[in-house]
C-alpha cells in the first residue's frame, strides 16, 4: 500500500523520492466533505514530530485533527516521517498513507504548506527550495503573524550540540530515579532491621529528576536566545516533544509538541493570537457538547415560541 505514495524506496540513500498520483487514491479512513462539516478555521497551523513509519505515531488522533481544522497556512515542523526508523524496519500502515493523502489534498485545495524537515526526516533537507505536490520544502521559515510579529520556524535539532552535556544529565537523572525508586524499598527494609529510622532515597532522586526538567527549560532558553540574536520576535519549534509557550524577556518561545504522546498543535487565530491545542482535550470537549439534533430542536422550540 505504501507504494501508492512513496516511490524510489528508502534503500536508495534513504531517499523517499516522490508522492506520485495521490489523486488516484481514496484514503482508507474517508475524509468528511470539508464543505459540509464545520471545520475550525485558523490563520496558521503548526504541527511536528508525527513520526510516520513508527508504531509510536498516533495516526488516528491526527486524522481526526486534520478532518476538524483548516488554515490558510500549515507548517510541518519536522520529524514528519521517521526515515531512520523506517530504514531499520519498514512499518507503514494505511493510516499513515491517509495522513500523507490529507496533507497533499490540503495543498491542492489551496492551503500553503511549508515543510521544514527535522533530524528524523533529514533526507528531505536535500530538497530544500523545491516543491512536491504543492508542498514547499524549507530549511527554516519566517512567519509574520496577523498582528505583525515575526517568528522564526525551525525544527530545533540545530541546538542538540549545545545541549549535549545537559541531555546526558537528563538521561542519567531519569535512570537514577527509576533505580532509586526500587532501591528505596530495599534500603529501608535493611534500615528497619538495624533499628534505623526511615530514610528517603527517592527524595534525593527527585533532585536528579529536576535535571530532566532543567534540560527542557535550558533548551527553551537556548532556542529563544538564538531567535533573539536573529532579531525576530519569537520562535516556533518542535523536536523535544514538549508543547510549551514561554516568554524570555519579550522573545516568544512556542513548541508545537508532538503526535506520539502529547497530540498537540500550535494554531494562530485570525487576529494573531496563538494557542496550543491538546487534541485529546479538544475531542473530550466536543464529545461533551450537546448533539446538533438537540440544538436544532431547541432552536425550533425557541422559534415557535
Ligand atoms: Mn527531532
């Protein structure tokens, strides 16, 4: 099935060459008519870290998102396809094709789509400056919001080298925490036998976990400072799978999250207001709303009265 959109094979230098003739295919999960439903309209949508080609990708949730929203511009902020994982083991269910289909369909309907490859899909970086099926491939982009703020859009792996030392701390912190949670119990069994008071090893470990939190925090600051140096008002990135907004001395840091765990998107409303959407919450809110039939019945009563 993947042959429908991915041609050339990943064995050729890991290059996924083209998306030919998607119009000839229908998605497996049928797309509701965009004219019929009431899709939420945004000026801009940013999504990243979809990791198509891995089991981690939450394709069903993303299909629901894509069928519920629309925008003038959509930025794909990297790690859309996990080329590295695909190279090791080919995994490409129909739902992943459905996502590619929907993105290409949007481009065809007139949405401007800018694709900024990340580190997992860096094989697309060689196509920087080219267009595929109406999708522009860029190394980075500059976006101007409706209220005139200039935002730099990058995937964010550019800062890995700077962060390497901190990344190690984060991993060590996490491993230590898991280990100490287990150890804590055994240590106290022994201490009790020796008549010693309870001692919290995990409290000490909490300090180490703070390193992981500090890693993210440091990353956000490093990226924001880099944006400041380029004279923009803010930055939009992905990469660390942590949706977030922060303000560093007037420089806005926006992370659009991921579609592995968080299922987040960053959106810009018509007036330039930005918002991080947590799609699981949006689905819950939608399901709790009264059914359209209920609304029209009430409206009917009101009209009759
Ligand atoms: Mn990445």
